[in-house]
C-alpha cells in the first residue's frame, strides 16, 4: 500500500461496544452499562479528529466484550479482510471492551491478511464519567492507524499514550486508566497527542505472514482452559476432554502441575489429544527445557492466548508435532 504524504488517511472506526460506549450515572465510574452509544456518536464528539484523518465508522457489534464469541471474531476478521482488499480505507480502528481486548487483538493478529494498520482501543471509564478516557484513546488510535510507521506491524493497541502489540499485551488493572502492559516485554512505543514514537516490534509471525485462513469457517474448534492450583481435582481434565478438541493447562510456575495431573496429561497426549502447557504466571517462559515431558509449550503466551492459537492450529492439523511447531513460530 502506498501512502501519499500529503493527504489525510481514510480511517474506518469499527464499533463493538465495551465501556468506551458505556453510559451510567453522571460523573461516576461504577454501575454503568457497556455498549450503549453508537460508534458514530462516539467519534463525532471528539474535537480535532477531522484534522488528523478522514474518519468513517461502522458498528459491527454492541456488546460487553465478555460476551464476545469465536463467531464474532471470525466476522470481524472477514470484514476487515474484505474492506482492506480495496483502495478506499487506509487503516482501521476497533473500539472494544477492555476485558477481552487482548484476545480479540491476538485472534485478529493471526487471521487478518493485510499490512494496513489495524489498531484496537477501549476505555476504562464510561462516556458519562467525570473524566472519560475513551475520546482521547480513540483520537490516539486514529493517529496511530494513520501513521506510516504502523504499516506491517501487525495488530496494535493504542491505550493511555502507549503502543502495544497484540501478541504480548495483557490487561493488568481492574479499574485504573493505565490498564494494560506487556510486562517483561515492555511496550512498542508511545503516543504524545497525535505524534507516534515506535521503539520496537514483535519478531513473531502475524497478519499477512500468518498461515491461518478463516474465510471459509464460521465456528472455531472448542478449546478449554484447565486451571491448576494446589490440590486441584484432576477429574476436570476428563470433563474438558469430553467437550473439547484440546486443552490449555494454566499451570503453576513454568507450566507445572501435580503428579496426578502430569500422568493424565501424558496419557491424553499419548492418545493424540493436544494439551498445551502454559502458566498462570505473567512473566517468563514455558518451554520444554524446564519440563521433561514431550509436550506442547506456550512459550510466552498466556493461557487465554494459547487457547486462541491452539484453536486456530486445529483448523489446520491434528498432528501434535505440527501444533508444537506452530507454538514455536507464533
Ligand atoms: N466489561 C467491559 C467490557 O469489556 C469492560 C471495559 O470495556 O473496560 O466490555
């Protein structure tokens, strides 16, 4: 894609709901309802937006992001793939609830087939709060989506002056405005007003380099997460195996669990049922070096992101070896 230096970029803002579109008691940050304001009304109230981009909008969903499903992800990805194939839109902003923002971001990072910027944002305070953070986050997200530096970097997140990558972002606060982080992996850069400052980017495969094709599916293979904790009942693994095509172990430390859980996991893997070891710990690696079993390891992906990758992997293969190598690449 060629950006002409002299024209404003055409940015489409896609609404999906969340706190950013929420309303409640005037001035308060609690007791509000997500997804009440249409995206067009959200953007029309932001001063100066017109001076940084030609903005159009489309509402694809209007929900609390805890209600988002695999079908919704497929719908959003297919929509962006369709529009980005044309010449009219130079970049996208998605307004989204913060609770599952990182999951939608990672799914899109693996399934969108464009180098055009796709930036997700949200807010921690509803639009009716005393000092809502939504309008400024949208403004900065549009600035980032208009930036030539954002081209080809995969799905990005603009939140509270910071640029994050879809693979590594995690929500780390239940209510503070600076709600996101990449923990040990820092961030990709900063935004001051509408000025973009990049300092790093992910080395992992994404978007136009990704092998995953969701254009012909409407449902994702069901993958469950099994949370391990001291003295956890191993029967949950049998239950989850019955209902799912794969399991993510949210293990202790570097993907560990008790002897009885280990035995079950070995048994399932030997029969060809995929179990990915990940960790409930926010920082560090889960890799084969620390665990003697021949398994599938999440690397640095959280349990919820491992779930998305395993689900997409299962659209391509049942082979444990192939799934293991997918977890090394993405
Ligand atoms: N429950 C809201 C959501 O994820 C929270 C938020 O947007 O901050 O939709």
